[in-house]
């Protein structure tokens, strides 16, 4: 009896020891995972600050803002690694890296119904409904929708009748669904993943044709527009300013002789349909265009010494590449501006006067090597007539940038992904750019090669992983 009791006591103690050991092991794993998750989040925070500092550095130095000091194609931070991913419009089987100029997209709060209809998967019903959602009245557009259409839904709600605050807000538009908004790219990583090309075996709506069908998400924004002159001054209106004012604006960056030469030719050349038209007709060099970026505008109002005309787009409102982006009382009445150095072909072809293939022609010319900050190369790609027609809608630089930051801990146990938008429109040498939008995308899953996570968990150093998976960017 004593032996049986002793065995029972020993068994109970052993069982408790095993239970406590398993609990301690679980707590250890949970603690380690929590540390890894905190590390990944800290890396995202650090990269966000690095992007802001990188943009600020260019502004302090008086150059166009760009992210060129940090390794967007992958880098090590602490014990972990990070990448800044972006859509690859040239090859949807290969990842691309870098920040995106938001002016390279169509601004939902400024675009017309016709421009919206020109985007992939769009219809007149959806375009007009988007216009009705952002306008300030209850008047229904030809194919649009106002309060009665939304009150008929379950659950019911009202049309906003105010500007869009995010692209995701489009999900509230009557008739909109995830396939139209996001296409097959359900994880927003810009490439065609296996789960997005398996004929819905994984619950993703796709057609298994080996091509990524993109939705609206990659082509629209609520952070469009550009800033005024780099030094904060108001841009000079080529059509309305006095000759001395034009000269003063030009001499700020050009030689006195060249400024005098161009200013003397402005009155006889008025009106200019756009800054692009001014560059082409007066033969302003690409380098000079870079120096003048953001400093000029070509208003559609009556010009001294000039008449009506000056290009197919001469009657567009706020048409200079440098005076939009400062939201007024009704931003929807401002003309949309498109950054020629970031926009994909689909966005270009949403502009009036262009035909299928013209967008690809602009992208091809851009990829062949053009001077950053210049515009006249668009006329070389399209011809003067088409270039002048879209000139009022073109800008040579962005001042708001989005960064899709992916970070992973050094042990590969946790990752974080965040999309941020950095606004440099009001930044100065003393005031840094601001993060105006932040959204956690971690719930969409790991967006890069799964082998990266596997290698880190197997003990491969982060430096080696970064070198292995950023040089090719291939999505197997």
C-alpha cells in the first residue's frame, strides 16, 4: 500500500512538472515571438523615419524630393531586414522596389467622369457614382447615385458628398466590389502570386491566364497634385504676369542673359496652353526645365497682348505643373495633374486627346532616359499636337510619396507591413515632411518570396538574405 501511494505521489509530481515545463516552453515561445514582432514593427518605424529624412535632405539642398539615400531594394536594420515594394507595371512576375509619387496616379477628388471611365474595369455608372459621392449636392449625375441608391442598401447609409479621404473609401460606392477595386492583386504586392493565378482554388477571384489583372487601386489616389516653387514662392503666370515679373522668376534660377532672352519672347508667344507648350515653343533646354520645375504656371485667364487658344487644353482650370496640390475649398474643381515620371500608361491614357498606345509611348520614352524634372520630351514622344493637349495636366515632380514598407525580424518569426504617405508640400529647411497616412497591411500576408522567411528561420544571416533576394526580384 505504501509503495502504491508513493508511486501515485511521484506520478502526480511528474505530471505537474511536465505541465509546468510545457507552460514555460509556451511562454518562452510567446515571449520570443512578441520580441520578434516588436522588432519588425520597430524596423518599419525606422524605415518610415528614414524616408522622411531622405525627402527632407533633398528639400534642404534645394533639389526635387526623392528617396535616394536608403536601400529601397532591401537593407538590414538592426538584426532584421526591410524592403520598400511597389507595383511593377512592366513585368508582373517580378517584384519592383521604391517609393511611388502619388501624383503619378489619377486624383479621385479632381478627376472628371470621363477620365475615371478610361481606367481599367471602369464603367460610366461607377465613374458618375464616384463623382456624386464626392460632390457637395444631392443632384444625381446621368449614370450616378445619390442618397436614394444608398438608402436602399442593407445596411443603409448616405452618400458622403465630400472629398474621398482614402482609396479604400471606394468600397462604399454603390456597384463597387473588391475585384474592380483590387483586381487579382489581393495582397497589393504588385505581382501575380500563385494564389492569384489558380482559378479560385484559394478563394481569390482570378482567370488563370498568367497575367495580373490590376484593379483601380494602383491607378488612383487622394494625395495627388504638386507643390508651388521649391522655395515656397508663388509660381509665375506666363499668361498674365508682366514681363518684368516673368524675368524675375526666370533669373532666380537661370543666368541673367538667358532670363532676359526668354522673358522678352513671352509677350509675343502668349497665350501658352501649358508650361509644356512654353518649353517647346521657346526651346527651353531640359536642364533649364529642371531648374524651372514648379516655378511657372500658364493660367487660362485672359492674357495681356494675347487672345484665346494656345492649345487644346488651354481652357482647363489650374493647369500649370506647379500650382495644384494646395487643396482649396473645393479641390474637386481643380484640374487633375499627373507626374510624368511616375504615371503608368493607363493613367496617361485617361487624359483627353490620347489614344490607345500613346501611354506606352510616353513610358517607353521615359525609360529610354530623359532629364529628371523636364517635360518637353513628352512632345518628342507624342508630337506637339497631342503633347499640347495633355500639357495642362502634366507635372514634372511629385511632392507626396507613398511607401509600402515590409520588415521582417532577424529570426524570421515575425513580419510587419505598412503603407505610409509622406507629404512634402509644406516642408522647408526647418519643417520636415509629414506622414499624412498610415495603414497596416500585415493582415494581407507576406508579400515577397516565402523562401526569405524560411531562410531566416533556418539561421541564414539577414545580410545574406537581403543580397540573395533583392538582386533578382523574381517571383517564382
